[in-house]
C-alpha cells in the first residue's frame, strides 16, 4: 500500500525539486571551470559532505556495516556501482549542458524522464502498461521527432539526461539501501577516479582559481546532497501519484530560467515539441490517478469481503 500524503513530505519533496530546478544558476557560477573538472570536484566534495553528515549523525558504525554487507552481496555491489557510474554521467551531461547554453534541452530531458522510467519498468521489470500510458509515449515521441526534423539534430542532451536518470532510478529500486548510505557509497566508488582526474588531467583554464570559485566548488557537495536527502525524506511520506505531480517543478523552473535568464530561444518548434511532451505528461498523470483510484477501490472491496 502506498504511503499517505503528509504536509512535511510535500514540503521536503517540493523544496528538493525547486533546488534541482534552480541548480543551473549554481553551475553557471562556475562556467570558467571545464565540465570534466567540475564533475570531478562535484564527486569529491559530495563524498566529503556525505561522510561529514554520517559522522555528525553518529551513523559511522551502521555505515561501515552497510559497506561490509554490500561487498558480500555481489548483485547489490555491482548494482550500486552501476548506479554510481550512471549518475556521474548524468551529472556530467547536465553540467556541460548548462554551461554550453542547453538549459532548454535539460528541461526537456527531465520532462521526458518519467516516461522513460515507465518504459524501462515495462521492459525490464515486466510491469503492465495502460492504454493511456501507451498513448503518452506516442505523443512524446511525436514531439521529439518534430523537434529533430525542425532542427536536423537529435536532442541527444535531453535523451542522455532522461535515460541516465531513469536507469539510475531503476538501479536504486533494485538495490535497496538507505538513501544517506547509498549516496555516500556511490560517491565513494568514483571519488578515486575523480581525484586522479584532478591530479593528472590539465584544466582548460590553467590560471589559479579565485577564492570565491574554490568556495563554490566546495559547496557543490552540499548542492548535490541536500536535494537528494530532502527528496528521500519526503518520498517516504508521499504516494507515487503525488511524487509524479511534484516532479514537474524542476524542469518547469529550468525552462523558465533557460528562456528568461540564459536567453535561449524558445521557438515555434520548441512550443510544438514541449506541447506534445506536456500533453503526454497530462495523460501519464491521469493514468496514475486512475490506477491509484482502482487500487484503493480493490482494497476497500477486499476489506469489505472479510
């Protein structure tokens, strides 16, 4: 049975999505740092931040126990390792997109994400699809195809973001580890690679970083950890339908930022493509509400039959 929606759950999840939605503003402050080095810093400082949180909460004992259990379970180990690589790729694409003038494509990617997640669940987890879901996939595909034909270029940034985050979510569903420990271990896996990259790969900008930039790089750990932990806290107290509605906050804010602050052109082709995606998401939401209503009805009938 899905959890009951609570006020604190909505507040935590909504704040998480708002933080994700305005994250382009944060990464844009670091546009003088190339995407590879920015990703490496994000990984390292995320790991440092998570270790500090674990220590401050007095969870180091349970954390070490969780790590030992993970190393004994090969399926869980490789699942979380794959999640670590996948989310790192997602971060890299997002950072590059923001600092290369592709915020609209990022927004489109996170609008498409829930539809990709359902598609993966159908293919890999063998979950059944509804007629409305199938129509929503077709409508979203029409939007993407129209955008591709209009510009002659496939929106690969959008799809990389959508697919990597959907795969990450699928892997996290398969490997059941508390969110705080999960994020700490994920960043732990890739931190050695990030450190080696920072040590041995020359930066595009060889000038010493200003103190302000160094401070912002350090804060990238908190900027990564905070929304993930807030979302994890909120998601436990919300139904999937409520989460599905809240998740549109982030891409909507990205869309607004892309057009208003970053000066990206929102063309007629964008309008048609986004309209198709929005229509698909409306159908997806209606489908979710119907499924929730049907589930509640079945539960009530089952209780009445006892």
